[in-house]
C-alpha cells in the first residue's frame, strides 16, 4: 500500500453474544503510517472488535475491508497472510523457547495455515530462512543481544517487544496490539512507544487497544473510544482528553 492509504475500513461492525451486544455498529479506519488507539473501560468491546477485524470471530453484521478486500468471511490465517498481524491480550510467548525461536514461529505464519502441521515438516533450508527473517526482526526492534536467551527469562517489557517482533515477522502492513502497555513499568512503556513511533515512520499502520489513557495520549494520531459496545467518541488525543463524555466513561468505571 502507498503512503497515507486507508488500509483498514470497518463499517458498522456488530457482534452479539446471545442477547449481549459486545460491539454495536462501530466504524473506524486506519491508514498506513498511522497509529489509531481503541480506548475504553473494561468490557467496552475492544478485544471483541479486534477479534472481528482479525477474523477470530465472524461479524453478526457490518463489513470489514482490508486492502480493499472484504475479509468478513475469511479465516484468521488467511487474513494474516494478506498482511495483518496481531498480538493477543492473554496469549504470550513460549517461555522455554529462545527469543529467536519465538519470533521464527511468527515468520512461519505468513506462508502456512498452522504452526503445528508445518513445524513438523520443515525443510532445513526453509528453517534457515525463517531463522534469518526472525533474526532481522529482532534487530529491527532492538533486542539483538537477547536473541538466544529464553523468552521467559526476559523482563515483561522486553517480552512485549518480542511479541511485536513475532508479529512483524509475518511481514504485515497493519499491526494490531491488544493492551501492549498493560503491566509495564514507566521506562518499559517509553521503550514501547519509541518502537511504535519507529514502525509508524516506516509506514506501518497500527491499531492498538489500550486501557491506559496516559500511554496513548503522547503517542497516537487518533483515538476511538468505546463504552458498552458503542463508539462514544472519536478524534485527536487533545480532543478526546477534553471530551466530557469520555471523562465520564472513565470516572464511572
Ligand atoms: P474489552 O476488551 O473492552 O475489555 P471485551 O471485548 O473483552 O471487552 O468484552 C465486551 C463484552 O462482551 C463483555 O461484556 C464481555 O463479557 C463480552 N464477551 C466477550 N467475549 C465473549 C464471548 N466469547 N462470549 C460471551 N460474551 C463475551
Ligand atoms: Mg480486552
């Protein structure tokens, strides 16, 4: 995609779980070289929105377009192959594998339907290519010195960055991050912000879900705020910060 092009277009997405409207008629767009934050109190529907975009859950109604293609009926691995990578709120690294091995798993997702099937049948040459690609991504995120350490031995902030490297290894143009700053120390949040700024400058589109308002305010280009499954506000960080409806949602939670 070219600079400033809209790569993700969600139009009136709705997801119902039985009688519960987890996401109701929410629309948003993301361009290349843009960081959009999806903000909102717990239970607002942020993770569900991510699952709709990345194909983990089918929409009840509405459309999701990625790179001009309707992806509402595609499987998650097909969407990943088109160039959308995500991290999960609760799925973490494999702690007993090295950083390099964890990231190589991400490199592998781009070309194949499943990790399990393919990891059992890797050709030697293919394995070398995956490790080389993983190594490049680890350098890109600044963790070169940690390549051969066990992922579980790293501080949480570095583990989060390895998760991003793993997502990058699938060669995405859109990165979806579910609560990347959760549980991090101040310095770790700064390192994470620096990395996301660098990726943005390289043209990456980033959609991140956050509960932490302070983290997103100095970083992102635009914010969409959800509460109880609805979009309650959208705008620049300064506009969102001054929006009484948003303050009410946060104070009330
Ligand atoms: P957030 O990520 O903003 O905290 P979620 O998207 O996880 O919010 O949840 C939104 C609402 O949908 C919550 O009320 C939650 O309990 C409900 N929910 C999420 N996933 C499911 C599911 N698989 N089945 C039933 N209800 C769900
Ligand atoms: Mg969530």
